[in-house]
C-alpha cells in the first residue's frame, strides 16, 4: 500500500511523517508539498517527494497518482479559500483513483457553531460524495493554541478567561498527528468518524496545570468579549486575527469544543499525553 501525506513539512504533517517512518518502509510513503526543496530531508530518507500545490489543482492529480491511502491535512487561509482547496484535492484524489482518504476535520464539525466548522462541513460532504472510503479525524483544540497565554503568564500577565466554565477537550498536536498516522497506516478505518479529544477542562483547570509546572501562582481573570478584544489588540495582533479569536469564544461557551470521547486513546493505543508536557516544552 502506497500512502501520501499532504502538508508534510508543516507542524502537523511533519509529525505524521516522522511517526509513519517508524513502522512504514520509506518506499511506501509519499508526501505532497508546495516546495519540494523543503522536503529534501525526507527524500534523503527514501520518501517519495512530490510537488502538489492546492492553488494549482492540476498538480494534485499528478501528485496523488498511484496512491492508495491519502491523508488530507486541512490547509490554512480564509474559509472560502480552504473550501476551494479541499474540494480540489478531493476531486484530484478521485481522478487519481485513491481508495481511502483520512481528513483532519474539527470537533463536532456537523453541528459546531464555530465559523471554522464551515470549512470542515463542506470538506466532509465532498469526501462522502466522492465515493471514496474515508475516515474523518475530528480533532479538538490543540493545547499549543494556548502558548501565547502561557508565555504571557511567564512574563507576569494574568490568564485571561473569556469562556467562563465552558470546557475544551485539549490534547497535544503530536497526539492528534500520531492518531492520524495510525489511521492512515492501519486497517478497518473505512467510513469512520473519530471525535479526537482529550479530557474536557475549563480554562481555570488548564491554568492550574500551568501553575503547577511554572511553580508560580497564576491569576485567572474572567473577561467578556470586549475585554478580551481589548487585550488581544493591545498585544499587537493583526485585526483580522483578533476578530477571529473573539468570534470563537461564544461558540466555545456554547460547548462546541466540549467532547467526551475515548477515540483518541483507542487510536493511540495509550493514554493521551498529560497537558503539562506542553507547558514544560515552552520552558525549554
């Protein structure tokens, strides 16, 4: 079986490839990247490095030629761009005769009120309509998304909490990536939907974990959306990023990221890594 990972030089895809190479012969693994020169280290290990650009759909069918299993890692950008790119990738996979697609989706994508969910609903629909066997990997929130908050605490800032007592099922990026590798290289995952999530926790609970690792008191300050926006704007973030982050808070308060599921641990064959690992990594 020949398998391919898109976005293989990105933060997520690179972990997937590294994980696969521990058990899969390099000649059975291909990657699709926009800049092949950035994947020279993979080529040196015997990985089949192919050029595939989501903004040049004609390159994708060629990149996917001869591939049995495809891991489609969701792209970055605005919703309209991402939907277009993902649909082009699914069409290219169909043209190339790919028999299985695993896709990195979002928690509760079919019902989530997060604006990001629009991309994943559309992509899940396109995959299902393609007739290709699939596995939808509905990743919850990367705990690494809270790096800025932890770093702020390290410099004396309070932990701003705009989500109250709402719970988020954080897990480490590496766990999500290793689960994706397990699905791509494994068997029996056809036409499955996995809600990949860690233990649901509040911001206050995550702050307590950070406090323990940092060995310092962490002040948790509840803020409304206006206060959160003011704080983010003061941190020098671009306006569109600030607006996106603020817009996300109400859906989170409504439970969009509160997921009770053992799917992640089942795919990993172990417990999810404790969240303090993420905090410790920021201190190194």
